[in-house]
C-alpha cells in the first residue's frame, strides 16, 4: 500500500471513529480539540508496544516521533487557526473563547 493511501485511510479511520466526519468532511486547517502532551518518544522506542492497526496506518520510520496525548477534549465546533510546523501554542484567551463539548 502506498504512503498516500495509508495516510488517507488513517485520516478516514480517525475521522469516523473519533470525530464523526467522513474523510471528505474533515475540517483541515481548524482546531478540533485541546490535549495534554505527556511525552514525546522516538518511534524506535515505541515500536514494540504499538498495535498492528497503528503499524498499518502510521508512519513509524526511524527519525520520527510519537506523541502521547491525554485528556483529549473536543471543541463543540472546529475553528480556524493558522498552524505551524512542529509544536506550537495557541494563547489561552483564544482557546477560552471557544466552547468545549461536555461528556
């Protein structure tokens, strides 16, 4: 399976399972949720513990990293934000202006 196809399949899986969107409806360029970043690990460290599904759908080549995200809270409505390569913060007052879903 080509990388582009794996990436599309990965996005489709995540979209349907966690976000209630189909791939064509994914809100690219928008903030979907707020998370706590617990740990950043090199992929070679996590390879022994990831599932077969993750192996099929992700890119775990050497030199990449895996993010351990916890306390994931989805916003009621996705909102536009200009992203950046790498990790970046959004000011607290901007995040506070958008409502999170309640469980």
